[in-house]
């Protein structure tokens, strides 16, 4: 992949939130490592330490847990322009409770923990970028949690496709059901009802 | 209340994460507004814009939503040393979907949006403090969400009291049940089972 295309989405994501000089952008780029994943390939495996946060340039990733009965629970999807990681493991150095894999062939930019620490020292404006990023993720997650406590299955689904229309077309239905914490049969019934209205 | 005592907890929370000079600490303090709340008094009402983030010096606050059927759903508790707000409303200026009230008489330090913006300009090290704060909240919320998808009611409760032993003693049981998204009867049964073991 051409370097310019690879970094374009990342730099525009950063520039939406903070103003970097041309030099700072170059410094920034130097801390990221490009990585490609094939569909179904794992980026992080349960019980490994998550040494990076990953920016999605192309494709779709998901993080998920597997419970004692062997059932998968999707924690997060990440499409182009999104970040994905196990923040807990990344920050504490403890083994991860998540798996992260690709639902489509994917191109990523990885930022390791030492690279992030050094980047924040060299380009302090990036503190602001990550603060805003964390803040926005927090807001989204809080709304999702409130949804999981107080919305019906149908409301959860319609909220999801309103916010991320892409997901409904690109992610298999049973993955979406898992993300919403509902049974695939329930999702299938809801979709039929919505189409017949 | 004496000024020193009021700010002590806030400054120690900040100093755990970033190093501020004595001057920066004084600047910091100047942006916060102390506020007292009586038990049951509202700090934020549904459909108002949330103009602040609040640091709890003393007491317990909770944020909650009320669904179409009039049922309350607790989103968050905040004890001494914690922050509480509706981040979404605070960041976007949109009306809040939350209420925030005091479960005990409380002393707070409020930081308004303009005050926060100016504080971040005058003391850039605070970008780092808030980045770490948001990051930690994100991690906690993500773990809670994973819990809500894959844990049993008993696991949810024992995780909560392991992490925050104070909450079980200070917050009424029906509030805890609401936070966990389980029925008060279920929580009561779980508590009996745990005591009889």
C-alpha cells in the first residue's frame, strides 16, 4: 500500500481534533507500524498482553470475549477510521480477556505503548487528541450501556443501524446479535418486522 | 468548609496522574466552583444541558435515566474522589437524558465547560490528567458492559462489591439492583445465598 494513502485517514482523524504542524505530523507517522490482517486472522488472543492500540485504515475488526460456556460476546466493532484495542490490558500490562480478529481483510496502523509514551512527550498536542478520543468513546459506551439497561431489543437494533448504517450491510447478523446481547432468532424476527412495516 | 480540606482530595487525585507545580495547582483551584447538595437534591435534571463536570469531595451522587414506563435506571454512582457528569451533554451542548442527584448530603467541586477549556490552555498538563481519567473510565465502563453481556446476576453483584465495598454499605439495595440491571428481588435472593454460604 502507498504510504500516503495509508496515513491519510489517520492524519485527517487527528486534524479534526487538534492542529498539528507539518513537522509534528511527520513525527507522528514515524511512531506507527502498518500491519495487514486477513479475514478471520487474530490480532490479539485472549491471555496475551495487548501491546498496542490499532487504527483501522481498511476493513472491519471486532473484539470479543468467550464465556465459560464457550459463547462469544462481541464487545466492539471497528470500521475505517476507528480505533480498537483492549484498553485495560494496554494500560495495565495485564493479560487480555479479549480476542480481536478481522471480519474482512484489513489494513491497520499500530501504536505500541512505548511508542505512544514517546509520541506524547514529543508531540504534546496528541495528549489532547487522545483525551478527546477517549472522551468520545466514553460517551458512546455510556449511551450503549444505558441502552442495554433500558431499551428493548428492537430499539437497540434500530439505534445501531441509525448510528452505523454500514454495519448492517458489512457485519454478519449473528455478530450483530452478539454485540446487542440478544439471540440471533430475536434479531431475525425484528428485521422481518421492520421490513414488513 | 475550609478551602484546604475542600481541594485536598482533588489535588491528590490530580497529583496521582500528573506533576503540577505549586503555581499550576493554584491556577487549577481557581477554575473550580464549590457546591453543596442536600440528600435527594438534583444537580442536573433531564432535558437541561449539563454545563459542568463534578468532582465529589464528600457524599454520594448518582446519575440515572427514566424510561418510557417511568422506571429509573442507574447509570453511575460517584463517591468521594470520583467525577460525575453527563459527558455527552457536557461535550455537545445537547439537552441531557440523565438526572443527577445526591444519595447523601454532598460537597462538590464543579468545573464548567468554559472553565475547563481555559484551564486546559493555561495548564496543558491537565490534558494528560483528563486523558488518563477518561481512559480509566472507559476501561471500567467496558468491563462493566462485558459483564452485563456475559455475567450472571450473582457474578455482577460480587464483582461490584469486590471493586467498591463501600457501595454495598452506603447505597440502598434497590439502587444497586437498578445499576446492575437486575430485579430487587433477585438481588435480595443473591445476598441471602451469599450470607448463608
